């Protein structure tokens, strides 16, 4: 079996699967149950001045029969007294000394406030701190969370304040509700962050009830924007992790968050530069026991690849991630239809004819309807293979080109040199 232990900026845990700061880590009871189930770490639900939450708080977006394709919440940070949380953290760490416990923190952007809470939580034996600069609702309206996380200067300053007194590693949790997440990631590093985590939830409104016209969720007929997470946000999160992982100024470990539901998702985040991952929605949907399949699946994957340690795959795909201008304009793939597998639903033909490049022909052979791709007109867009409901019916195959590779940037350089 592969070694699943990770070391994220000095925070060690038996595997890369942590619970994110959220309802599943609201109490010692829950975190201890999670550790018993196999989770390697937990980021405690954000601590600060206890607040009042509302009812109701959650909503979900289902798509094409899939429940909870996306998840929306308007819940805020902990509504339990700080002293109670600290006592439970102390007890949990004593019971599970080898598991990672990270305290998520959010206070007003004042130096003394950060100093005070950092000292209090470190006194009970946490393994690290996560500064929550990501929450997009409620707390942001009070100048905290994403209101700080959208301003690089505030991210840098508050990270520095925390680092002034912190004795454990400091992770900065970043908001995705920003034009360029690398700007705030760089600011966190300038402030002394030992690691960054991303993404927090995305501003959202789950929906509107067409009978009552109330928002979903609503509180006595009134609604508010919330935070969106779950499988639907994974591509956004993976991109932001990748952008930070390839940025030379974000030279700290990354804790990946956003739509991770299984071991395959986790492996993708690790390959794109995350040292570990945090999970929330999947645990809320299916319970803590999902980590068993995550651990087994990742172990089997590494064993099949002949990889001894999970740390050996961290960042291995980053070098393959680039800018559009660096892609080979002369690389060619085309669609190829296997009529022995095709069920003649014609979804590929409809999609290509109506919305792509009209390169799939329909014909009859021996009384049987058939489909064929005109390769000279196919641009290799992948649309037909994406909409096809049958595995193996359509393949995207590479065609060798007699033209030398050339990127857009290469082309522009040549044009510039000729112009001179």
C-alpha cells in the first residue's frame, strides 16, 4: 500500500483528506466521529465572536437527476461560545494526537483582535491556523470574510498580524469572488502565509420558487445571496489551484477545496498542485464514511501506478498547464465514429449540425442507418463525443501533421520579426 501521509507546511496528517471548515466540523463530537471514520484532518468551523444564524440556511441545485449537483448556504461562522469550542478542540486533540486539527479564524481587521484569537486557539494545541478571508455572505457585510479577502492589502496586513504571534503554520483561505485569485494569493505570501487554501464558496442564489416567488432558501419571505459549493464548482476551483500552483510568487503549499466528492477528484487536485484536499458538501450529502472509498481508491490508484507516496504526485500536472497562446495551432484530432457500437440516437449529428461544424454525414448501408465524420471539415472540438451517451461509440483520434508545431505566440513573434 502507498504511503498516504502528507506534510502541508509542517502540518502532518495520516492522509490528504481533511474536512473543510463548515457544518461537519461544528463540534468536537462531529470531528471525533470523522476521525474515527478515517479522515486525516479537520478544519474546525470558523471561530470568532459567536453570531446569530438564521432559519432556513441551505439549498441545493439538482441537475438531470443528480441530487446536490450544487449546494448553497447562508450560514455564518460558529454560533457557539469560543470557550466551548476551545475545550472541545483540546479534548479532540488529546484523543487523536496524530490527526490534524486546524482552527479556522475570522475576526475584525484589527491587529489586537488577531493577536488575541491566535493566542487563545494555539493554547489548546491546534496544529495550524486557517484565516478565513473567503466567506461571501453575512460576515462580509461586517467587513470580514470576502470583504477582506477581495483586497490584497488587507489580506497581506491581516496575515502579517496573525504571523506576528502565531507559533503554528498559518494557512490563508482565499475567496473565489475576485477577478484574479493569484493577486490575493501573492498578498498572503507577502504577509508570511505558510500555505494557502482555495476555494471558499462562490456568490450565488440557488433559485426562486415559482409558486410562492420566494427565493430558495428564504427567511420569512426574504432571501439573500449565499455561498455556492459542491460538484458544480470543481472546475472553477481546480483552475484557481492550478493558476496559483504555476505562479512563482505563490511558492507555498496549497490546500485544495471545491467540489471534491471522490478519490478521483482528490487526485486531480493533487496533480494540479494541491498538497492535500478539504471536503464539505460530499460529506454533508453522504456522511463521514465516504472517506473509506476515498482512501481505498487513492491507495489502489497509486499502487497501480507504482507510486510509493501520495506526495510524489503533488504538482505533476502543473507543467502541462499553460496559456492559450502557448498551445500548438497545428496539432490535430478528429472524431471517429464506431458504427458497431453506435445506437443511432443521432445526438452527435444534431449537435454538430446545429451548433458546430456540420461535418457528420448520415447515410444508409445495407438498410442500416450509419454516421461518418468528414475529417477534412472536423476541427476536433470534442462536442460529438461529449453528447454521445454510449461509451466507445465516438473516439477523438490524433492525426499526424506535416506542418511543424507553432503556437500563437510563436506566430506573433514571427510576424513581428518580419515587420522589422
